[in-house]
C-alpha cells in the first residue's frame, strides 16, 4: 500500500492483493522504519469500520484511515476505482482522503 501526503490530502493506493486482503480481513497495514529502534516507525493502515463516515485516527507513530463498511463492501466488490472524502479540520481547513485501487495495467 502506498501512502502519499501532500498539503491537506492523504492518498492510499492499494494493490490488487491488498484490496482482496481489505475485503477479507477489513484491514491492511504497512510499517515504515524511521530509525534504529523498533519504536522508530510509522504504521499506516486502512480499516473497515461501522461508523457512517470516514475518519482519520492519528497517534504517535500510527495513522489509520477508517472507511464505512458499506462503502468498503461496494468498493472492493465492484470495478469502482476510488473512494473520496473530505473531513473538516480546525480553523476552517479540510483534509481530503483518497483511497484508490492501484491495479496493474493489462494490455
């Protein structure tokens, strides 16, 4: 799974295998080592959840994007390529969330 952070947006791109894992298990996660200690890492994840809206949960060393179960089901079981949400932030700002299938080109 690829994570791209730019300005006020988070973009997650999942391979075909990761989309299947998300469909089956409701969670896909990746770990990026950032230093010499085991705790020096960033874990980012996509999770299926029962709430009705997207959420971003940030804790020290962990970033989780949660997707409503109904949207997750539709996205993983159809040709729909992406999910988009805009979350309100402090000071009138917004965070744009994109979750996309990063499928190999088939010619």
